[in-house]
C-alpha cells in the first residue's frame, strides 16, 4: 500500500498544527489538546481557544524501532512527550548517542529537523533532543 | 437502549481457509474457499443466501468484490470497512438484518490477501501532523510495553519474559492447528533472543503477516435447528467507537485500552455475564502483539489491573488453564489478514462449542468471546462478540 505523495513544505507552513504547534485550550476545564479539536475531548465544551504548545517536556513512553517505515534509517526512537503545562506530542528523538540514553521521564526539547525525503520532497518536522543537564 | 441480540440469531455454518503466504491463490479464491466450506457445513447453497456483508480493508472495493467472486445473483451486498473489526462488524450487520426480520439466511465474510499489498507489516496511516509518519504498528504497540513495565515496576527482563510466555502459549496452540500459518513451537529463550523489531518487542512478540478468509452463515434462532442440531447462538455483538482521546488529550496512560474495556462491559451486559473471569470459557483476543494480549486480559476484566503477569505465570490462559486464550493459536499463528481475523476467531469458538476442535478441544466450553482492536491503542476501535450454545 502506498500513501499519497506529501504536499510541498510551502503548504504545510500554512496549517496550524505542523510547524506552528497550535493546539487548543478549553476555556471551561482548562484541558490542552493536540492536534486541535473543535470540541474539548476532556469535558465536551466547544468554548475553546487556540493554544501554542511549549517546546519542552518529559518522555512519557518510547520504543526503539529497528523496522521503521521505508524512508527511515534504523533505529529510530519514537517518543510520546508530556509537554510542560499540559499537552502531548508524538515525535522522534534526535542527537542521541545511543537509544539507551532515552528513558521514561527524560527531559527533552523540540528542534526543527528534516524528518525524511518522500518522493523527492523533503518533509520537515519537530524532533526531540535530550536537555543537557545544567 | 432496550434491544439485545442475545439468542435471536444463530450461526448454522462456518468456513475458514488455511492462513498463510498463499501466493498460489488469488483474493477471490479465498472468498470462494471459505464460503464453500460454510455452505457445506450449513447444508445450504448459494441460492439460499439472501444478502451478504463482507469485511476487508485492502482487498475488496465495494460489495461487488464478494458477489462477483461467488457469482451471487442480484442480492444486496455490502462491503464493511471498520479497521481490524471489519470482519466482526460484517457479522454484526448480517446478524442485525436477521434480528430485524428482514432476511432468513445471510452470509458474513472476511477476507484479506495482505501479502499482495507488498507490506512486511501494517504501516501507520495518519499523516496529519507529520509526526505520526514515524509510527509502525510494532512501534505504536511497543510504546505500551515500555510504559506498562515502567508503571508496574517490571524490569525489562521481567516484562519481556512475561510477554514471551504469551507467545510460547499461542504457538503451542497453533502447532495443533492445521489451518494456522505458523505451526512451530517456541521456547522462552528463543523468544527473548529473537531480533528486536521495536524494542521492547522482538520478532516473536509480533503476529505473522498472512493471507486468509473466513465466513459465517446466519439465520434466526427460530429456524436454526432446521439446519443442524448444534447451532451456535450469538449472545452479544458490540462495537466501541473511539473519540481518539488517548491521542489528543494529555491524560492517557498507555497501559490500558479504554475502548476494549467498554466494548467488554457492553458485551457482558448484553450477554448477561456478571463475572467474566468465571463465566467466559475461552477467548480469542486481538493479539497483534504480545503486549496487546496482556493488556486486553485486564481490559476484558479477566485479570485485575497490573496483575496479568500473575495469571500468565500461573498458566491461566493456556489450553489446559482456567480460561484458555487463543486456543487456535491467535493472530500470533494465524497472522492478521485484517478483514478475516474477526470471523476466524469466531470460527474457533464455533468449533470448540460444537466439540469439533480436534487436538485443541476444550472440556465443555459454554461461552466464547472474540475481541478485535483496530487502529492504535491510543485511538482504537474495538469489538467484542460473545457466542454460546
């Protein structure tokens, strides 16, 4: 099964989620959701406002994928990250010496990176790197 | 909600192909083989079928695929697409049509010729944020294992050993089943030493990739005994749709699947089951990965939260245990030809209830449960079907 070819990065810049990291914050219960929803998934309210996700958080869970999708070199380390103040983001780790450097609870921050090249088009997105200890 | 499907519809015939890498067969061959098997079992012919529902994700495109394969002449035919629950949802729609009194004899089919799609595994399918593209199915279930181990204080070795026992058990069952794709037995050491697919999951934590087809012929409970002395009655057919809240909101824990739990609760209510661990005799659950089976044991209330390891260690889910799970070998040994899996599961429950499961036969099972989990654990669609005598 082939997926449709990606749109140009030019157009992805216009969508709220992909690079601008716009989620929503419920004005009734305060819950933060990403990607955006028109209805708060926590309480059902439609009283929502756009909310820009922070770029720092901690690793909620992860795996080390040795059989990634075709355009990726193994291993890749997908992570689910709990963002500071609420909200969750699913992404890839980058700049780790070995996958074993990542743990549940590791502090990470988002950086813009090339994700892959799909049929001649570069696909960019946010990845996470470990926050260096101060 | 006042309606219930319990004891209103009966299965009077079922068929199932051998599952595997069936390069010598085409998609229509699998449909015809499964359905001819079901016709013979029920003692009916093509002309008796009044309507059909067919579940498939990749192989079929519209109900025409099924009617063409079967040379079904001018009857209503519906293609059901509902992720990994497509087969069970086909059966659910077929059963509802009988319960509604519209038709007397209907056919539910599930088929997938997945090897033809050029996949070595199922890809992630949602590209909305550029982040999901990194997911493979082993990857999205592996993150559950990492979190489950962390939450319940299992070292990676303890956690992986717990999961290995699940695969060893399923292969022991599958080795007894001539229709299974993978019929080798395993040892815990071999599972633990297998190549890693998506850590912590290794090769033998993942189900096979197989082609297959299965079919069921349904009629009303009133007419069932005209066809056979031992029809199997549908006790519950539930689908739990997902708001995908696990993916969207902040507070999902990645150690349970809410939709499996709720599909189970709804099915137990419909079937009148109050103590699933005691009352369910056997289960075929969606073991796409070993961790999925572990978590599903808790979601379906067979084991308390965080305690499935105790039951796995005690052998509760083995063929001679108190609650055998995957008596036919499961997705682990049958692979997951998506549309076919749900009906393949019910096929095993059907054989077991009728005492026709040969070397795998359980002692007088009363109620069997089949469960499917579609999509990803944080945004799944789940189905539960309960059948009995």
